[in-house]
């Protein structure tokens, strides 16, 4: 019996040396070690030919225009440092000049302790001339070791107005020189102010300093990220708290033909490839406007927290936001005043009901029971997200303070009709028992 498939053994034929190529003959006749050596040599020859072809193509391309041509579009100069060269630009605003509704000269009159309240006393008092406003333009928003800050702008309040310096690397080889110049500027300041700098700009620059084997200078200077204060003040009013949006809506400054931020990395990469610097002028202007707007907002956000009664906020949502901020900081009386002012202004239904509820909670904690009951009664009278909670609070009030079990039961029954939760059902059962007990009249 045969098992398994049948195989036909091929017939061995004599190999004719003239029927194959010399290389085939050599491969078939050599040992495996010799074959591997021949293949490696063959690959080396092909790589050498490819490299020579690539060099020839590069040599045939037109030369890249000189990078120094940036001076034709951006007013600046080539700066020299201990680590090489880079490009710098300077710009200034006079004291009488306006940025939207802000007069630049007013920035110099800001108090040294302006940021004491907004930082819970963590920032020491320092004159406005010692504040440094920083913003970067980068090769991407993802961060990481591959992202660079090719343009770094810093602004200063001066007796003569506002001064801006911008450090630009015309190629990656100028990064060390650029960062060294920035370090000297930072070390001469007493306070660093950014917008989202704590999350993005400063960590990015710290990584670039380390990549260039240099110590980051940011640990030696206090840092205020104004984005957090701006969000707390305007997030209820605006969907976006981007700096450019607040610049227009709060400062009243509208940019004309501004470069969109998402296009800035592409413009820089195009400059590196081609040497065309014309579009970079818009990037420098974009960075400059970001910094001067940051300086102007520094006189708005902290000032509102510092003196709520005198702040120029007039929108109801802004007053509610500031009131919540002050309440969290323990300034309850000022928060009550802002909530009351806000309720006299137009508010969305959701924000209005939430503000009434916040006021009722505050009045209850302050033992102002009559005021709390009046606010809770308003909430209990109409459909809103806090209606059940208000009815429950009223039931507690009449049960424990007024000893009016019938009233407490009525409010509880109304709440159960909206949300029959177990806690309310248990409260109803207890109140029914209390209401059934006859009240003994007091003896005079």
C-alpha cells in the first residue's frame, strides 16, 4: 500500500555554462558565504550611484536666496551673541497711542501690587517697568522635542510707552543665539506674564533650552498666566477666550488682514525652503499685537478682581463670573453685591436661575433666613433646574425653623410630583406623622 502523495523526481540535466549569464553562473557555483559578499558589494555600488545622482540634482537646483533679505520686509538687524547670530526686530508704542480703547501711557500707572489679589498674594509687588510680557510663534502646536519657537517676542512697559523686542532664528543653527538673548531679557525682569504660557510657551522654551544644553531661566522669575483669570472672568459670556477674540471684544481693537495662527508654521517652513521673507512680516506683526494686547488685558483682569465696585464690567455674565471668583476667594459680601447687580441686567434663563440659587445659599449661610426664603420661593414658583432643590430647602426651613409641618409637607409633596426620589418619600412619611400629632397649646 502506498502512503502520501506521489512525487516525480526531476531529471538532472547537465548545466550549460553558455546558457546562463556570468553572474548567474558565479552565484550558482560559489558557496553561500561568497554569495552574501557579492550581494553586499552590489548594494554598496547601487547606494553609491544613488548618492551621486542625488548630489547632482541638488547641485543643479538654483541657489537659495540669502536669508539676510528679511530686513527688506521687517525692520530689524542681525544681532551677535556668545553663541552666534540671530535676527532681532524692535517696535514701540508711544504713551499717547491707543490700542483699542486702552491708552498705552495708562499702563505705566498700574499699581505695583496689582496682581496681589489674583495670585492670592503669591506674587510680590513690582513696578510695571519690571514686568515682561512674552509670546512665541512656533513650528507647531503639538509640542515635543521637534517643535521650535522660531520667533519669541517680549514686551515692556516703559515711561516712554511700550517697547517690544522680537528674537528670530533665520535657521535652526541660530537657536542657541536666540535663546541666549532671551535669557538676558528674562533675567532683567521681576515678573513674567503670558497667555497660556504655563501650559505651552514656557514648557516649550524649557525643552529648547535643554536641547541646546543650556539651563532654562524660568525657575528664577515669578510667572503669571493671564489665561486662567480671563477664563474665569469671561467664559460665561464668550464661547472663546482666545487672546485675539478678547482683543476685539474687550479691548475694542480689530486687526486688519491678520495672519491666521494656523498658517504661521507653514509660512516659516516656506521661508526655510525658499528664502522668501515677504510673508514673515505678517507673522512679526501678529506676534507684536498679541503681546501688546496681553499687556492691555493685564490692566483689566486683575483690576476687576482688585476693585469690583469700580470695575468697568457692565455685562451680567461678567458680573456673575466675577462674583463666583470672589466667593471662592472668601469675599462673600462683594460677591453678593455683584450677583444682585447681575440680576438687574439681561441674563440667560439658566444663568439667572443659577445666580438666584447661589444667592440663596449665601444668604442661608449668613443666617439671613428671610432673604433666603424669598429667593427660594422665586425658584420654587417656576420650572427650572433648581426647583426641586429649592422646594426641599423650603420644606427644611418650615420643618426645623418654623415648626410648620403642614407647610413643610406641602412643599415636599410638590417636589415629589416633580422628582419622586427615595429621600423625598422618606421626608413625606416623617412629616405626615409630625403633622398628625396635635399641637398642645402653651400655658401663659
